[in-house]
């Protein structure tokens, strides 16, 4: 009898202990439906002030409309810190809805043996991401955008919230007018513009080489319209199959044109200039043009509200029709965790977010191009300078390129890496760099 009593007391103490431990968790049980207790939706995101602010506002609106829910909005540092937090929480079932960058990208193909499987695909294959196929709110988005950035194996798993363009060039309209210049539509016209500016003592281009990645942005436009004769996906498949090489004339042409831009027309010492400085150089007229992403428009306007500026695609070839479209990527994408404690609430939130009037608030604050039809940005820059070039929009090379594991530094991170070209780098010619890139590609081939 004494043993039975002791066992009962022990069991009771364990229940009390477990209850106390549960009560100490700030978020509580996300799936709780106890009377008077709100159902918590755990949302994971990286720190990005403009996006965080609008999401917090949308969350308040959601909680007002659906008082039975409470959103726990968790933010971490970007990049590696966020990736680690995502992996940990998703596998533990400790998140209900989360954001990912750049849509669904880098998924291995049948012709990419040994290629790394990206996190999003591993999660879907493991049953950790909810299938959204058939949800009514998906119809609010452009079908092409859902297909390109939210669909895997013919099922919808992600909602791409916007697009950004990266291959355009900001230009100072007043400087252009001063020297009788028009927006160039071919490569030779672009060079003529640069030569005219240079001859009049105006630095044509400002780029931030210190951070390296900004050099990729004009290269994306060149790659999209030159590689594979204008079919960069054909080129990418070819390098895997051995029918294309990084030493092919089209790949070398991209490097040569970037070297021309860097050597002849870019501000002196650009390899020592950081990304945050370049917009101020452009806004104050220190340079006439700035290859950069569409997201920099607010920065430029803040630096000089009176600046008369525009935006055009880098003209990669001598065919104006080929050159007239912009290149970019899908940005933030929402996923719902299959094993989260409040999957139902996460889908409810996504349905709320996908109302045109709510989504419109988000896309304006984020500075994205909308993935929802008939949603206006209320931005003169986007509506007049960017949207005319969005027909034929292409994904950037870094989004399409599937790299080999352990590939060398001159091809890593799906980049063109013109920072290695002289005078900033070690290679005097584009051909030299191309030859090293091909060697690194071959060396990273999977062992038979």
C-alpha cells in the first residue's frame, strides 16, 4: 500500500512539474484551444526593417479580425543565422509559417549528378512543408509567378511575395540631356554614351567593387541575353553535359564586356568603394549611371529628392529587341510548416495576407514588384521606369545556375566573378579567367 501511495505521489509531482514547465514557455502551446486562451501562430523571418514593420502592422490587423489568434513574430539576423534558425525550428515543428529568400531555386535536374539539394526541396521531400494546392487565395496571384517560384512536382508549396530587378542601370536624366544623350538600346549605343560622358569629364558609371556581389548585377543582364545565344538555361544544361564550356565565345563575351565596363568607364578605385556609398555618388551627380537593383530607388530619392533620374536595362547585344527586358529574381516567399502546432492558423494568416488590399500594403512597403495582377505600387519609378521593361522578364543566372559541390572560388556562389579581372584581380584577360573557371568546373565533377 505504501509503495502504491508513493507511486501516486510521484506521478502527481511529475504532472505538476510538467505543467509548470509548460507554463514557463513564453509562446505556450501553439495548438491550444483552451477557453479564453488564444491560438498562437509562430512566424519566422529575418531582420529587415521596412518588411518587418509592414508585417507587424498586418499581424495587428489579422489579430483584430480574428481575435482567437495571436501571432508570435520571431526575427533573427539575416543569411546564415536565419538559415540555421529555419532548419532548427522546421525540423522541431517549432514554427507555423516562415519566409524564404528567392523562391524555389537550384533544384537538381536529371542532368546535374551530384548537385546539392536545396533546403526547401529537402523539407518538401521530407513532408515538412504544407501542400497549398487548391487553396482559393492562390488564384489571387499571377499563375506564371506561382508556377516559377511556388510550384514543385506540380503542387503549390510557396507563395512568392514579389520580384526585384537587378540588371538595370539608373541614369541621371539631366546629365543625359546636357550632352544630348538618349537611352541606349544596343551595346554599341551604350559604349557611345559612355565615351561621350567621358570626353566631357563626366564619370560614366559607379559600382561598388568592395562588396564584390554588386558587380554581378550588370553581368546578369549580359548573361541572360548572351549565354546560349540568348538562352542561358541551354548554356547551363550544356556545361553539365559537356556541350557548353566557360571558355565558349558567349561566356568569354560576358567577361570581356564586364571588363570593358570596369576598366574604361567605372569610377576610379571602384574595388575599394562599398555598396552603401554608391547611391550617394549617383544622387549627387558624381557619376552619371549606376548599375543596381530596383530596390535602391528609395535610397537615391532620400539622398536627393530633386534628382531627375530613370532606369533602363543594360543593352547586352546589338539587337534592341533582345535587350529590352529586365532580369531579376523572386524575393521573399512564404511557406507553411506541415508539422507546426498551428498549421490551420498559418493558412488562415496567408489567406488574409493574400487579399489584394492587404498584399498591396506589403508590396509597397517592401519595394517589390507585385506578383499579384492589378496591384499598383504607387511609385512613379516602378510604374514609369521599370514596368515598361517587365514584359519578357527573365530570372537571373544565379537563380538558374545549379553549381557543382566544392567548385572553385572563381565559380562559387553561381557568380561570374569579374572581380578577378585586372586591374582589381589577377587575370589580365577574360580568356585567362574563363580557362581557370573551366578547370575548376571539371575538377569538381563527381567521381565515377
